[in-house]
C-alpha cells in the first residue's frame, strides 16, 4: 500500500511538471485550428484578407487569431452598406468545444 501511494505521488508530480507544456500545446493547437478554419471561411476576392489571418502566440498559455487586413472588421460585421460575411467568429465557434474538451481531459488526469 505504501508503495502504491509513493508511485501515485510520483506519477502526480511528473504530470504536474508536464502540465504547463501540455496546456500550452492545447492552446497552440486550438489557435492554429481556428486560424485554418478562419482562412477557409474568409471570402476571397484578392486573397489579401485570407492571407492576413495569423496566429500570435503571446504567452505559452495565450494565443490570438487575428485578421490584419484593414477592412477585416467590415467583412466580419455588418455596415450600413454591406451584409456581414463572418469568418472569425464561426472559426472560433467551431474550435471552442474541442479546446474545452482537451482542457477538461487534462483536468481529469489530475
């Protein structure tokens, strides 16, 4: 029994040491998957909007997907002259469940 407890404690320590790296991988994967989806959903005229969509990893546990084209917001949201053609929000919506599932799987391992 004492041996089982020591082994369990060692496994827990090892997992705790790996947790930041594992969580960082989840964040990066989610961001890059969101970027790919946004690019596939972005309307294409010249390709500038699609090519402007990038992932910025700002911290091991924080990443953002942005469209740097100056007119990206006018495509995503309606204006008085144009209907919306959302591409960023649907991409995020597509990837949010998998992100939460992956984080929950890490929590379950604890």
